[in-house]
């Protein structure tokens, strides 16, 4: 924490956080950080204790996050969207719970005692830790345990800081990465209360936001809702996207609408952290990934990564690393020299009679069809083919299913091979977006 504190002290009058129409300086953040350290002591939170911190990005939660790091606590960040609070606290063996809503704080001493070897090892070495839960989109959420020291280490090098919205959630590796990138470069955090397209676009205009880290699904929501027509987004210099495969149609449409914005694909996972990346171009899905802390290799078309910032392991699942420390990302990729293209998670790929279908490719084509607002593509079991391609579609305006199916088939005949054309289509009205703004298949 020393390098962060020194940078804050060098810039006490610089704006650290913009939240709920108020400005908070780095001098203010330092004072609240010291106050939070005192409150931890008052509430019996000792060095090395495991602490669940339920909140969102706001001035108080950021101060407490820093204080917990300084106290060498093992931190379990949880967003308000988490519905299974007690279950997550039990899995993480949290000994304390702090809930922060604005300036309101609640402290709870839990009866749990740490027993897992990974947690005990962190306590033994007096290092702060981080426990992150996966989204659980492919099954039960996995609890990844990190040593916070190597995660923080990569932020010591000074880089350019942009005024940034902390869009990715408080309990997401991308959200944590964004926060410490901003703080380490003495930038400005613009902390949103709501994460809908209207609210985000309003904040961009009001605070002249320069960087929006988000997901492909949310980019499509911005396009679909046309909130960009009501607000001036000219301050945006960079939009980064990751967490899931990007439909090419969505990327090209956004790039055409906002030629002044650089679009950059990022890559990271809860298990390995966020890698440095560079997109070939704003409207290209090809990227370079790596950096001094990472090694990559492709095995049978699947990306494998070895990282200095890799987690120690899972609390509730077997280790996913091989004997040499390589992690199988399960992401299938294409390779062009130093460039790779993420095709999709191996578990999402649809096998139609032995032929591979990547959902993002089909979704990209369907999103170009008039009246389709959102779509998720998945495999539906079939007695002859094994699986066929199925699509759930949200429409902009009501339309008979029979007419929609005809239009989809006619359009797709010119764009896709026959086995990739959806054989099953249903119209839905429910949201197809998870709490972490990823597509739900």
C-alpha cells in the first residue's frame, strides 16, 4: 500500500471520486482511510481476519477496501446483486461482515473460523488476500483465492490515467482492476449508482468521462436503447470490453457510430487476473495479449495461460492448474501470427452433427436483422443431429413468430452455412442479461 499512499499525499487536492453529484479529493480519501483503519480496530477486526465487504464503488467502500488491505485482511468483496450472501460468506469462511450503503455501515462478527489451507497460508505469510466468486453461468460459483500482493504489484508502474466509470461490479476482477489502475495513477473514479444505458450516458456527459470499461452485452444495450442520442458522449476516448465474446455486428456498429472512440478488447479471468492487451483496430476482434507477468500457448485450439498473478486455488473446487502451472481457459481461439481471436468458451460451442457452431457468430448475424433487439444463441438437443442451433429473441416491436422465422431463415441463407441457421426460434420478453451484464445462454 505504501506506493499508493505516497501518490495520494502528493496530490491531496486532486479529485479522486465523483459520486452522487459530489466530489471527493485524494486528501479526503486519505482521511477516510485512516478513519476506516480505526473503525476496523474498534470493531475487533484483526490483521489477517477474513472480511466480507458488501457494497458498491463509493467513497466509503473504497476507503475501507484500502484499510482492509493495509490490515492484511483477506477480503471477500460482494455486490448488492448477490442473492446468496450467507452461502458466499460460509464458503469464504468469512469471520466478519461489513455492509456499506453510502455512508451507512454495519459490522457483524460471524461465528465462522478459517480452516481452508489456502486461507491459512495467507494468514501465515501476513499477506492481504482476495476471494472472488465466478458468475456461476456454467454451474455453481467457484471461489477463487488470490494473494493481493502480486495483484497490486503490477500497478506500481505509472501509466496514463483517464477519468473512468467503475462500471464493472465491485466483486468482479475487472472492477477491482479498474479501481486500482485509476487510484495508482491518481485518476478520477466516476462511481455510478445505476448501471442502465441512460444513467451511464448521463454520467459520461455530466463528468466528461474519458474511459468506459464494459461488456459486449452492455454495448449492445446502449445501441438498442439509443440513449447515446440524448447525451453528448464526445468526451469518451476509450471503451474497453471483455468478459464474453463480442458479436462482430455489435462491434462494427458501435465503431461506425463513434469513430472518435478507440475500442479495445481486454482479456482476463477471475483465476489469472487481467492481462495487458492491444486490439488490431477498433472494429477488429483480433488482439494481442500477454505482458511480462504472463505466458500463453495454444493447445488444440484452446488458449492456455501461465500467470504470476494467478490465484492460489479454489475454496470449493479442485485446482485447475496443471503440474507446470498452466491454466486452461476453455476459450477456443484462432491464431494469426501474434494475434488471436476469441471464438467463444468451449462449453458454449454447439456441436451440430459433428460441425462446430460458435454462438457469437450466429448472434452477430441475427442482430443485423430488422426488429431484433437482443438475441442469445444456444444448443437444443436433437435426436438426429445431437444438437441444433436455437435462438431466444427480444424484439423491438411485436411480430408474429411465423413471420420472424421466415425472415431469419431468408436472411441467414446468404450469411451462414445451413447447419448454423437457427432451427428453433422463440420470442421472449424477459431480460437475457446477467447481473454482471453478460449474455445469459
